């Protein structure tokens, strides 16, 4: 197994802010241990899905469907990541 850094971008994640739903996107990098780069991408996406930050995220009527895109994967020597850290940005419908 090797260590991989996986860059992910999320789009159209609705979050409640001041009583209203607003759309956010995020960028994050996760370090995972996997046999292949493809497996590393899948593991990183699963980690985001399991993160309590996004536990209540569901498609909302009239909003685009939340999506996660792998932006890149490369071998590294850093320690694996427990939970992602997110750089959030606002989005519009």
C-alpha cells in the first residue's frame, strides 16, 4: 500500500445560515493509504461523505445536486488524514 494525497472539490452543498439555505463549495486535500490512485480517490470521497460536517446534507428542491470531484491524486509521504479540513466558498444556483 502507498500513501496518496487526493485533492477534492465539492460543489452545491446547502448549509443553513441565519435561517436561510445557502450554497457552498469546498476544496480539501486528504491523505489516504490505498493500493491504487483510483482506490485512493474513492476512499477520499467516502471520507467526506462520512464527515459529520455534511451529515445532514441532502438534495433540496430547487437546488443543484451536491457533487464531489477528484481534482488530482499523487503519491506522498505524509501521515493519513482523520477528517478533512475544508476551504469553503459561496456558490449560486
